[in-house]
C-alpha cells in the first residue's frame, strides 16, 4: 500500500508530529510510506498512480483544503485526522468567528470529500457526527495520548482502516479490463443460447486472466449492483475458476449511492406518474401484455436513472426483455414518444450496446450516442 502522510510542518514537541512519526515508523514493511510537508511539492503526489492513501493530519489551513481537492480529482483516497481541532470546545472558543468562516469556505467540503474521518476522542466524534457533514467517522485511540495503546497496535488498526477505505471505493480502482470482464460475463449470463453470444476469444481470455484482487473488486461490484447470480451462472457455464472470497465479511463503509434491487417489471410505475400511467392505459390493451410490460420497464428505468438508483441488474433485465421479447417495435417507438421518453430510449439503446452488446437488430428505436446519457453510464459515472 502506498501511503502519504501530510502535515504542514514538523515541529519539535508537537503532539501531531509525534503521532505522525510514530505511525510512519510502525507501518508494515510491505507498505511504501512517505511523510510530506508544505516544503514538498505534495500536489505532484496526488494521483492514483502514485498514492493509494493520503492521510491528512490537519484541517484548518486553506493549503490543506487545496491538497485534499487535488487528491479527490486524482482519485486518491483521503483519510482526515483533525487531531482534536474539530472538537466543539476548539471550534466555539478558539477564534470562533474565523473558524466559522473557514467551516463554510472549505472545511465542510473537506469533510464531505474525505473517505474517512478519524478522531481520537469521543467528544470530537460527537461534534462531527452532530454537524452531519460525513457519516464515515471512525474512533481510533492514539498511542500518543493513551499509554495503554501500543504504537504497533495503533499502526495495525490504522492499516485496517486504510483497507476499509480502499475496499469501500473499490470501483475507482477498477481497470478497464475488469469493467470489460463484468460486461462480458453479464452478456454471457443473460444469453439464453450460449452459442449465439457476442464474446470473442479475447473476451474470454480477459476473464480467465483476472487475479484474486481483481476478482475481489468484481465480486463486490456484483453484490452492490445485484448481479451476483448472473456472474455466478456465467462463470460456472464458462468453467472459469473464481476465488472463494466472502464479500459479506469485507469491512466497508456504507455506500453513498444505493442501487435498487427490485425488478423493472411491475404492474405500476415506480414514480406513480399519472401522465404516463394514463398514456399506457390509452395506448395499450389486454392483448398488448409484452408491449405494455416493456414500456412499463422503460418508464421505471428512466425513473431510477434520474435518481441514480439504476444498477447493472436493471440494464441486464432490459437487455433480456429487448433481446428475447416479442412485441411491436413500431408501436414501442410511437408510445415512447408520447411518454416523452424517445430520447431516453435511444440513449438507453446506445448504453445497452456499449455494455451488453445489444445489436441494432434487437433495438426498437435507433441508438443515440450523446452527452445526455451520463446517468446511464454506470460503468464510468458511479458514486462510492
């Protein structure tokens, strides 16, 4: 693990500096640890190519906010340790007017951007929790303040926290090959005739070449996107060995973007939209069971995409319905237009082609590849 500890300056008889030095000395030999200050060009380290974890040991300086902002843009995980600086007494009594302005100017953003905020006492924990700016809070005793805590135990506990942070944001560490492997397996798993899949020998080789760490990220993704059953089926039929990884035992922070598991196929629209319910009733009848179903699914996936609750399970379900359903494609297009979902439908076709290889012969409307499909691009735009 590549860890950068950032502190503005190393001062003698400074408890924060003592904490950072103690932590750095007791990290595992397998970890690459660097200690940087404002004298170093810390911003040059703020890319995922150079750093896994940026551990920030200060919170009130504007330069620190800038460093955190650079780290977030570089996909570097940020752990923030205020070291008592966000205790209610400090905030309310030490230059309170200045601190209030700093809180609004950049401190709130720092807390929201941090992947984890680590505190060493319950008072500070309670104050940050009360502010409500982050839910990723963790209490970690300090060997500097508590002689009963061994420095090696403190470092080991912090390393577990770093691992928890990286496992929470696993998606940002996924390679293009891993994402392509997921799409290949979902495509394969949703194909009713495995002899007619669109997978090449290179696609299969890409899946077979995955290492255990990559499988860990893929299985976590499968859990979060509710496609574990599809991945399990496709790997079993393709006879691809999968490492025995218990993803439910992996410690993670709660995800910020929760994906809905329920099926798109429903008797009612998720959003309870009266306009679209009326259009569906007027334009379809009892004989149009499959057409009404696919149009209901279209309305529901549009609703979920707008709320950023659409998962890969919904794309897979939509793919299967379009690929194997039997409905009037011309009427689909006509009614989609009346539902004011024509552009969305076309963008959806483009995404299904990109991720799950739905070909134009199974698309009821022509695909549209434009910038308006951002909410559908879940393999590129996904909150953690």
